[in-house]
C-alpha cells in the first residue's frame, strides 16, 4: 500500500501540523477532523 499523505509537526506552533499530498492520488483518503480558528502569532512578525 502506498501512502500519498505525509504529515509532520509544525516548527512554529505546537497546535499545527503540515500536510503534504497530491490531491488526485489521495482523494478519499483524508477528511477534516478538527480545525481551530486562525490566530496570528505576532511574535513572529510584529504589526507595522
């Protein structure tokens, strides 16, 4: 079996994961489990 989805933890946030896949190959092999509301971390780039 070939896995067309690669997931690895974010280097920036402990609440984020990076997901890499070829949509045409991974179709039907994934579903949204949970999504948090977006929050910009201003420690990385201070507002101008």
